[in-house]
C-alpha cells in the first residue's frame, strides 16, 4: 500500500484533504445544504424559522402534512405523505435554482427557509417508517 509507506506528515495532509473533500461532497449532494452554502458564499444570512411566519398558507400546508404524518398508521398512508413531501421538495428545488440563476438571493433565502420545513418533515417521516 503506497499510502502506508508515505511519511507521517504527508499521511496527515492526505487525511485532512480527504476529510475536506468528503465534507464538500456531502454539502453539495443535498439541495438544501448546497443552497445554504451558496447563500453563505454570497454573504447572506440563512432564513430563520420566524421568517416564514407571514406566509400563513405555507404554514397551513406544513401543519396539514404534519397532521397526516401523525395520523398515518399504515404503509400506504405513509407513502402518500412521502410522495407529497418529495413533490414539494422538488418544486422548491426548482424555484431555488431559478432564484439563484436570477441572482435573487432574498427569494432564494425565503425558499430555502421553506425547504428546511420540508427537510424536517422528511426526517419525521423516516423516523416513523423505521420502528423503534
């Protein structure tokens, strides 16, 4: 193994670079983390949860999905909720992409805040699908 025969200093640098590459890959892999990173690069602070408080229709949608998720007892209901979450995430991803392409960072910030809510719903769904 060539790596094991390298000097300790070179092995250390290789390990550090490998760690950074893995972190960068994970950041760029997910649309939410990628968008938040792009905002950070542009010097825009990410949206806070209270930033969506003015959008009552959006909050109602989140509450309805949360209720469906809480009430879902069988696999079919969970799959229906999962599908609606995925569809909404894909829609938001397209909208965020368009906002970045227009260089509308405030719109991207708002949409990424909404994406956080759906990521939270997705986490709840995964937890419900995996029996404890």
